[in-house]
């Protein structure tokens, strides 16, 4: 992998910076806190995401969004990855947003974890895809932070070995051993459980044998009971058939016995009916002879009083009464109209002969005069109103002038009218003007008052003339109305007289020679005749009713005679049936005793049948229960045999895990670790030999990968070494670790190395030895982060980092 370009936006102390990484040895130098480590953090973030870091460790304080864009190449292919950080304004939390990965110019928008997965595949780093973990291979093969290297060296041996196992990728052996031990323990627990499950297998087999013996015994009992049951059932059926036969006879006997009282009752009822029919015949004959025949004769001899129908007589009476009543009413109204006519003639006098056309013409003339007089009155009133308004306005103006004259001294220094200075002379002029205006208004007011008085008198005259014309018009309208009323009354008088003549003619046609003075006698005669007709009609209705009852009685005599004959025949038949029934009862009297005897025997047989049936049911239930128990026992035994087989297999697995797999894994891990240790120790000694100033001091790596420093054959504590010597040990350990991780990591090519503060505390001689190490590494791209300016002499490219006002700036000092 070769880095090409890094662009940081709002990342820690960087606001917006671009760095182009050349090949060769590149030095990033600057003071402590200038932002050198931020570049390395940004490179790791671009490739693998936040890992176990928090977002606020990278995003610039106060920024809502930040991003890192990295261009790099692997195996001749060009890649670009961009990751973003976004701040949530509500809770101030920071999250990774979706990023972009470009492969040879083809862009893909991916989630943070998807980008990490793609990058690990590109770099061929075979490690878990945990989004919250750093890349172990990258940390120990390419870039190991200074603080992390110190942490590894200061760890306890067992913890350091755990860390190095992860770095070398051989922790899988230990994990496999631990997993195998866990599985072995679980298998052992399962073996213990299954052993308990199969402990009672022989006991279950014995129980099964006993159950089979019991079920066979019950099956024998069932065969015996079934044979007995069949015999009892046959006997029971035979007795039941006999009982059914006798019960049929019994039923018939009971029916016959029940019919005897019924027959007797029917005979009695029918004899009573015959007696009632005979009594009704006797009563009907007596009623016809004594009551109906004499009355019929009397009514048939009665004569009709008039041949004229009663409805015609009623109409005639009503016609005469209505016309007489109407005639008297018309005569009364005519008298009233004559009186009214005479009164109106007296009121009209000479005007009664006037024509309506003349009256209408006079009315139109007076109406026109009234309209003209009304316009004159309104016009004169309008002029008076204007004069009155002017008088009121003049009075208001006079009051305003008086008010202004009174307030003349309080106007101030300036004239409110012309704006000039208001002195005594000017005040006097104003006063004279207002007094002159007041006199003019008084003169005008006096003239208007005179005109108003004159106008009011003229208006009064005009109003009187208007009222006079209005009175004449009303009088003319009254005459017009009286003449119309007079004419209407005369017309009604003529109409009434005509109606009276018509009524007189109609009455003469009906009454003939009877005069109006005898009309009441005539009406009484007609009404008496009507009453006689009503009596005759009632008598005929009574005759009709009596004849109906007479015929009805004859029908009763005829019907009852026939019914008596029929009932007497039925009584004869019933008496014969009664004799037959009594004969049957006498013959079947011994059946009841026989039925009782057979029923007692049948009840005893049924009891035996029920007891046998209950024993069969119980035996079948026991057989069914034993069958279920046998099936259950067989199933349990079969299951336990399967468990036993599984138990034997698990014992084989347990033996294989404990005796073969776990020891083998331990041997393999030790062998691999020994090989790594040997090569790691060779590399450490090589780099330490180059870096260490004192030739009497040598170093090696023990089996726990702890660096051991010796001087003249004696071990020396690292804490007692000088600062430069400690850094030499750390750098030698880092280079050996980087070399081994690159070697054991599948697909990892050693073409990039990042060194973070590798020369802290070095002497000048040691610094120059770093050049020798870098040349021997033969790495195409080495990135060094340091505050040592002496490294500039053997760096191909130098970038200077400086923080100004809290913002880091990167500038290239020189380059090849």
C-alpha cells in the first residue's frame, strides 16, 4: 500500500488541509502539540473508521461536520476513501455518516462498516470485521503509535503474550484450546446427565415383562366374560320378546277397559240430547200456535193509508216549509231595505239625481286643486326651513364673535389669522373687524325674522285653503258613496221582490187552492199522513219478523225430528259396543299375572347382564391401560437405548478432545511461537546492535517476549537505561514486531512503514544510525513523525507542521 493524498476538513486542529505523500523517506516535523499525530490518526480513520475511538476525539470543536479523504494505491490499482463525522445538534453526540469508496474512479456509497470490510479485503488483512476494533495487522505491521509500543513493553508477560498472539495471528490456537476445553466440559456434563438417564434401563425392561404378563391374564378373563355375556344376552332378548308380546295384549286390555266408561258416557250424553230435541219441538209448536199465527192474521188485514210514497211526502213537506221560511225572510229584509232607501233619499235630497260621471269629474278637479295646494304649502315650508337654518347659523356666528372678543387678550404674541406680531393696535383692528361683522349679522338676522313671520302667516293661509279643498273632496266622496249605496239598495229590493213572486208561484203549484193563511193546516195534514205511513211500515216490518220466527220454529221441529232418529240409532250401536267390550275384559283377566311373573325374571337376567358387561368394560380398560403402559415402557426403553448410544459416542469425543486435540493444539502453538520467537529475537538483536551506543550492552528476547538487556554477562533493568537506550530498545522491538507481523500476515506486502517519534532521546550518533536502518529496510514509502530536526538530513521529503491561532498548517520544506 502506498499513500498518495490526504485531505482533512475540520479534523482536530486542521480546518481544511491537503497533503500529497511522495515516495521515499518522508519526515513530518514540528513542535509538540502542533498536530503531527493528527495526520496519523486521520490516515487510520480513513482506512478503518473510528474503531475504539470516540468521534469527539477527531471532529474539530464547534464544527457540525468533518471529513477525511485518502487516495492510496495497492497492487497497481488506485483507491480513494472518504469518511465523514456529523455532530447531532440536539445531544451534541457525534456519529459516522455514510462514506464513499472509489476503485479506479468508480464510486460506491457505503456504510462505515461496509467501507472497513472493503478496505480489509483490498489490503488482504485476514482479521475479524469488528467495526469497534482497530486493525491489529495495520497497528503492528505498518504503524504502531509511540504510546502503544511503550504500553506493550510495560505490560505483564501474560498480557503481553495475549497482545502479541493477536498481532501474530496465532491467538486462534489458544481460542481453539479454550473452546475445546469448554466443549469437553459440556460433553462431560452431558455424559453425567445421560448416565443418569440410562441407569434404570434394566429395571424398565423388568417392568415391561411384568406388564405383558398382566395384559395376557386380562385378555383370558375377557374371553371368558365375552362367552358368558353372549348367553345372558340371548336369554334377555327371549324374555324381552315375550314381555313385548304380553304387553301388547295388556295395552289392548287397558284400551278396552278405558273405552267402557267412555261408551257409557256417550250413551248418556246422546240420551240427554234426544230429550232436549223433544223439548224444543214441543216449545216451537206451542209458540207458533199461541203467538205467531194470530198476530200474522192481524197484521195481514191492515190497509195502507196513502199510495204516495213517504219520501215524496217528506220532500213535499220540506219544500213547503223551506219556501215559506224563505218568503218570510225576504219580506222582512225587504222592509228593512225600504227603510234604508227612504233614509238615504232624505240625506241626498237634490243630489240623488246626480250622475256618477258628473261626480267623478268634480272629484278629479278638486283632487288636482288639492295637489297644487300641497305643492305650494311644501315649497313655502321649505323656504321657511332655509330661513330658520340661516337664522340659527347667524346666531352661532354671533356667539363665536362674542367669544373671540372676550378671549382677545389671551391670544399670545402672534395673530392666529395672519401670523404677524399681535400688538395693541393689531388687537384693536381685530376687535373693530369683529364688531362690524357682528352688526352686519344683527341686521341680516332682523330682516330674516321679519321675512319668517310673514312667511308663516302666508303658510297658515295656504294650509287653510288646503284643508277647505280637502273637506270639499271628502264631502263629494261621501255623496258619491251614498248614491252608490242607494243604487245598490234599489237593486236588492227589485231582486227580493222577484224572488218572492217566484216562491208564490212554486207554492201555488204544490198547495193548489190552499191559501197562505191555511198553510199550517196543510202542513199538519201532510205530517199526519206521514206518521200513518210510518205506522203501516212498522207493522209490515213486524209481520216480516214474525213470519221469520214462525218459519224458523217449523225448521227446528223438522231438524230436531230428523236428529232424534239419527241419535237413537247411534245409541243402539254404542250399547252393542259396550256389551262386546265387557265380554273382552272378562276373557283377558289372567294376562296381568303372567306379565308380572315374566318381568320379575327379566329384571334378574338384566342385572346379571349389566354386571357381566361392567366386568368386560373394566377388563377392557385394564387391557387398554396395560397396552398404553407397555407402549410407554417400550418407548422409554428405546429412547434410553438411543441415549446409551449417544452416551458412548460422547465418551469417545471426550477422550479425543482431552487426550488428542487439546494437547496437539498446545504443541502446535508452542512450536509456532518458538519459531516466531527465534526470528523475532534475531531481528531484535540485529536492530539493537545497530542502535545501541555501548558495545558492552547486548539484548535478547526471552520466551515471554520480554526484552532482556545484558552488560558484561549481567542482566540490567530497562528502567535503569538512559533515555536514548530505552528508545533504542523500543525502536528495535517495534522494527522486529513490524517485520514479524508483516511476515505472518497473509497477503501483507512490506512497502509502507510509519514511525511515530522513533528517536526520542537519541544522541547524534544514534540519529545517524537511523539512516543506516532506513536504508537497510528498503521500504518504498516510510513516513516518520518526529520533532527532531536532525532527521531532516537523511529524509527525502520534509514537511513542517506549525499551529497558528489554534489551526495547524502543513508546508513542504524540501523534496526530491
